[in-house]
């Protein structure tokens, strides 16, 4: 998604989360699944809830863009039990866009729901409720999505710049060999034998490391489910091939993709806003905070993370950066649990993980009372250059 598109999608769906329009939900926009909706809302309850896919369209577009969006929404019916198309509440060339699309949906008898949003405040209004796709196995889809680790932002572990480059090169190489079988599996096996085993020589479970690298490529939309480079993946490969693995051009392009496709820019904006209105005595330790969460859960027979665990956690946990961010982000609908958010925030801001990908997204380590100082000048420059160099659509 483009940045404006991304912001609109987020504002509309966060309204649904806060108002509990569809019950207790959390945001999972970075799903390694094709076709991939702009936003997916998943349930917070223990029992699987009908997963909701959203296709969001920006204002002031040509009419064809909204018909394309309808086609994308139809494709989501193959996977998701509830599907909505989200449209600007405006008239273009004499057509009221939401009414026009709604008329098509009704006449063709599609199960898609239609939502309009105010183009100034982005407040949504449901025009037509989506019909439940009874042929979609909600429980089976829940297991599939859970296995793919649904998150609101890019997940990475030990991945470094050189390894990303070598994986892109390996994918292109395997694809050109026209081999039979699952290309993804071939790529992961060969990259393990040629690159990763040198870094993790003593591991007894190479499959877990392969999964981490697979999720990195999946979330950034760099390869398809069949293991071939996507248009975006191929563009990144071309930049790597032209300028080199160690080049500034390749690093900047990868960092741009992390910020946009990886949802990392959105994460930084939210954290910067939360930091601006809070002060922190210390950074905090994820293990200690997670221990508090675990004890709270053990004291509760049945619990909802937001309604039951969150208020007690706020009172018991110390006034630290990690705790306040986790609380605020969970309230907004990010992450399935406080534990997940604590661990994600720890990893995303750990010096080791940042150094591996050489992101330079922040200027300093944790500052007592303030949090982190972000390198907005660098980030804005990456966005501006990336919009030009990777404008592939």
C-alpha cells in the first residue's frame, strides 16, 4: 500500500477496533497470504471468530480504481469468511462511489459488505453488512493464520543485509533453473546449506531458522507462495544486482520496503506519539513484565486480555517504556496479547537486531524519561527516494 492508502486503511479499521463494531479484535495487516487484503481483523477470544478482510480505496481516484477494488474484494472471498470493501464517501464524475459499488454488489448478489468513510475524519459507516461465507472453515483458517504468525509489523530475528541479498539472488537462480517441486523449499534448503549453516553451525533445529527467514520474505511481499519473486521482490533484486550487496542503494531500498510493506513506519509514528506524552523511569525488561502478565492470567479463570488483564497489568507493572508502549498499542488494537507486544518491542529496538539490518531508524539508545530519539530526517529521505526508485505500480 502507498503511505496515504496505508494511513486511511489504518484509521478506518482502528475505529472499528475502538468501537468494537465487530467485537474484540486486533489488527493484522502483514499476513503472508495471497491474495493479501489491506487489513485483516482477527478475534481476541479463545474460540476462533470469523476473520474479516478489508479492501480499502483512497479518495479522489479514477472510477476504474474502485472497480478494481471490487475485483480484489471478490478474490478475498476464496479465503476469508467476511469481506468488506471500504470506499470514500464522495461523488466522482457524477457517481456517488459507495452507492455505485453497493448497487453492483446487490445486483450480482455478492457476499461482500460495503463501507463508506468520511474523507476528512475517516469515520466509517457500514452501508451493507457482509454475508458470512459458510464454505470457509473459520477454525482451519485460524490455525493457518496462527501458524503464519499474524502481526501488525514486520517480524525478524537475526536476518542481516547480506543474507537478504543472497536470498533474493538464490530465488532468482532457482526460478531460472525451472526445477520441479516447491521452489520455496528448494530455496530455503539451498540457502541453509550455502549461507545460514555457517552462521548457525551448532543448531539442532534448522527448520526454525528457515521459518524466520521465510516469514521475513513473506511479510515484505518479496516472493510468492510458489517461491517466485514478486514484482517488488524482483525490483529489489535488480537494485542489488546493479549496485551490489554492500551498496547504499540496496540498503536504502530494503529499508524503504521495511518501512512501508513491513508497516514499520506506522509503528515508529505511533511510538513517537506515545513517547511525546509520557515519561519513563527506565526501559524495562520483557521477561519481568511477562512474568507479571503470566501471574495475572493464572489468577483469572476466564479472561479477556484487554478487559481483564490490561487494567491489573497497568497497576502492577512499573512505570517503564516497554510497559506503557505495550499498554497503549494493545488498546489501539495492535498485537494479540501483551506478551507478544513486549517481546516484539524488545526485539525491534534491541541494538543487536537493528545492527544486523543496519536500519539507523533512531538516533540514540534509550534515554531515561524520553524513550528513543528517531532519525526522522533519515526516514523521510528513505521514503522520498523509495517512492521514486520502487514506484512499481
